[in-house]
C-alpha cells in the first residue's frame, strides 16, 4: 500500500503506517471484512511481545450481521452505539489478569501491545481500527463464556472510513477536525 499524503504531521520521521493511523467514527456500512482479514489482524496481535511470553490476552470477534456482533453491539454505551452500527466488525479485547490463580501485573500493558499490533495491522491492510472503553463489561461476561482469570477490557471497531452523506454530519465533522498530540518535549521527561 502506498500512502501519498500523511494524515498526521509528525515531529520526526516515523513509518507511514504509523503516520497515517487514526481512529475515525464514520464507517462504510457496505464494507465487509473477510474471515481471512480478521485472522490476519488477530495474528498480528498474537505476535505482540509480553512479559515472560505469557500472552495474557484473548479476543472475541463479531462481524456485522452475526450473533456475536449483535451481542457486542448491545454492550456499547450511548454514543458508541450510534456510530458503530456501520462498522464491519467489533472485537472485544480481554486481559488475562490472573494466571494459575495469581495476579499477572503486566496483563493490561501486554494487552495494550497486542491491541497496538492489531490496529497497525488493520491500517496496513487499508482498514481502520477505533478502540473504545465505552461498553459494559458485565454484558460481555453475561453473553459469552469468559475463561477464568480474563476480564473484558476494550472493544475495537474495524472497518473502512467513509465520508458518505449517510454518516451523521456531526460524526463527519468530528472525523475531519484536526488532530493533535502533546509535543515530544512535553512527554520526553529526560533525554541525554
């Protein structure tokens, strides 16, 4: 994939997939994500680094039109339901916070790395990923068999961005607004 105009102005050169990654809310309702595409996205997450190689993560996938999608969609809160109706898939991320009855301190950190790998893989495939915490974990736990020690942590929407007029105007405006990040000097606490 060749990207000609980066979406994000960076302060230093970074890989074009990272430079262009973003989390839109306007998605193409006609786009379908294939099983092979979802498997590639999950495969990227599978190869994320983790403490002691424990891989403390799990995923529940629902493609639009499936029972899994309906169950995950039902767990979304307010505004998230409004814009997620058009996404191609919803993925619940789960952190394995206990292993062999013991707390696993880096579970959320490691899951974050897996989610980052997942989102970059999606971007590299011409898809967009939008991660969110606005969902009811209890509903996920009621609707799915969750292995002991796992906790639902986020939901990730997957699909292709759209600016079609069928997308609510407020969402199109939000997607088109400039993005910002803290400056490097604000987050680089010490450097020699």
